[in-house]
């Protein structure tokens, strides 16, 4: 049974959600504020980190504000947070100790989905606990990018994997949002895979429709690219749907529903095949990024989201997309995604250069909140290669720092623990400073027969990265308070 949602009922659900979270051990463990530290023999990189950290922390709101704990994730003068920016900033926020902020902000977004908004939630909320008036007049007239619901599904999956907090995927508020998004939302906004290039202009538009009222015209934008008034579909939305279904399948599998997970993996593959069959421009070796209501494809923003969602599998097409990223003149919002994406696809030098550019005091609009959070993401997840898998209680690292002599992250909150990770040219050390054992996947570039760890040679396992390059790794269990060093020949 679908229960209609209102702001009143949402606030009751929200309070229940927060109470339940506060009763968990996870909530108690993370009551203290993190103070992540970074030390590097590369002074420029270390300076970039602390510039980004200082700026990101300056966007932390007051927990006494009516909305509850929050951080800025929108234009700074709005004192607000929007779905696109929060979905991007949430993992760096965890690195900075903003655990309560994430839980609070995501609960506001997830609990305010409603049929009266055609299964959208609020695109942007402010510190007063209200939908931001810059983007919302009433349930029939508001700004909304359709990527939003899919971004939230993917972000909840990423937050679960980083923190180990199962409420992001298992709480009734979250599960209801996922189900409504994957069924009613897709149907209402005509986003089935065979309808993507056949949708009518402005579905679910208010009546009478006023094209000149952007709360009418932009109520359901099919892309994050907002400068084309007659867009029917954006490639970034196709990629977002694909990634959300992959993430939802991971959620379902974690919750024990393998059969439904398999169905959504098949659905995701249909969107990926649609993307490859319809959006690649072979003559230009680039993906088109928009399709308008006249049946014409074109290019603008969107490349970075193909990389962000890992929607591409053809390495030659990935290279074309990376070339488009490098040759484009992007705003800082798009550039804030770039450091991590370049690291994922083996362009570590480019990632490093953009990190330094984004933290240069001379860079215009570097004060946009996404920028500082994106730099932290690029250093910790990108150059230091840190990721987590909550179901396996495992943290993976790989050195993407190139020729840097050493770099070290300490006092990092991940999987409910604190860790310290140090990289140097041919080795790494991992210290578990928490209260429970962890698995560490110590990974290195190249194909090697063994890795030395704990004073002994261990036969290595192998995998390929997103560009098909070999990665060598071993899995090591690290007890609380212990340190393990892994090195390669």
C-alpha cells in the first residue's frame, strides 16, 4: 500500500528515523567530530588538501538550525543543500565527520517523496527546514532535475558501503523511496528504456502550462544540462538510471533478495545498451549528450557523468570521453568531479593538476561548495585510492600518487572505524585504530606474482581496472590497534 506523503507526515517519519539512528551503536561511535589529516612529501598536494579541508568545514551549518544538522551544498548565499550537490559531497562529508549531517539531510530528501509532486521529492532545502523558495512554489510548480531520485539511490548505496550504516539501505523510509523511484517515478515520467527518445515534451506539466514560468518548464528536466529549453533526454539521465539500477541491485542483494536484484541488473543492462547504440557519434569519436524534441542529437555538458556513473565499458570510447573532458572548458561544478574520475581511469597526472587548479586562490568560483569537497574526494578516494565494501567489511587502497615519495591519511572514519593509510613508491601500511577487525585489500598497479606482508611472501590475486590494466592485490585481516605493511618487489 502506498501512503500519500505530506510535510507533516514526513516530519514524523523523520523524527522516528533520527531516534532509531541515535539508538544504534553506529550513531554512538560517530558522535565525535572527525579531524582527518594528510601528510605528504609533496608540499603542493598537502597544501591543496588543507585548503580544501578548511573551506569544506566552513560550510558546516549549525545543528541548532530548524532543519537540523546540515552543510551547504548549493549556491552559498542560499544557506541550502540540493540533491545533485549532496549526492556528490556526501562521502567527503563523511571524511570530515559530518555523519549526523548526512543522515539528517538524506532523511529530509527521502521522506518527502510524494505523489502530489509526481513522485519527486524536494530538489533543494534550506536551513529553515523548508523547500528552498528559489526552486519551489508549490507541489505543482517547482524546479526538478529528473536525475535526482536516481542520484539519491546511488548515494545511499555509496554511503552504506563507506560507513557500514545499514539504515541507508534498510530503513523503511529508504526502502520506500527506492521502490517508488524504480516503479512509480519511472512510469510517471515516462523513463522506460524504450521511451527515452519518444517522450512527449514536458510530461506532468501544470495546467494551464506557462512556458515562460521556469517552475512549469523546469518541473522535470531530463538532464543536469539546463541551457536547452526543448530537451527531450540527456545522456547523463540515461547513465543515472543505469547506475541507480546497478546500485539498487546491490542493495537488494545485500538485503537478501537475489531474485529481484537479478531483474534490475538486466534492466540496467538494457539502459547501457541503449546508451551505446544511440548516443555514440562515431564520426566525432564522442558521445552526444542531449536529444531535443525535434529529434536532433547534440553535445554540451554530460561527459563527466558518463564517467561518474561508470556507465561505459568500451575502452576506446572511454578514451574519447576522457579526451572530451580534457579539451572542454568546464565550469567548476563539472571540474569538481574530475579528480576522482581521472584517477579511476588511469589519468593520475591530470587529476593532480586539477586538484592544484581548484585550490589555487586565483581560480574563479573555487568557493562553490562542491569544489572543496570534490578535492578531498580526489585526494582520498582518487590519489590514495581508498574505497570500502561494507558487506565484506573490507577497505581497498591503491597508490595513484605516481612519483610522490610518500603520502599518509590519518584519523579517517570509514566502516565505523578509524584508520591510517600510508603510501610510498613500492609499499603501503594500514593501521586499524578502531574497535573491530577489518579486511584490507592492499592493491598495486601491475601484474605481480606475490606481495610481501607481515614478513612473508603471499601469493597475489589479480583483477583489471576500468581501462583493462592489471591490478595485483592481497586481502589481509587487520585486528584493532594493529598495523600491517605490504610491499612489492
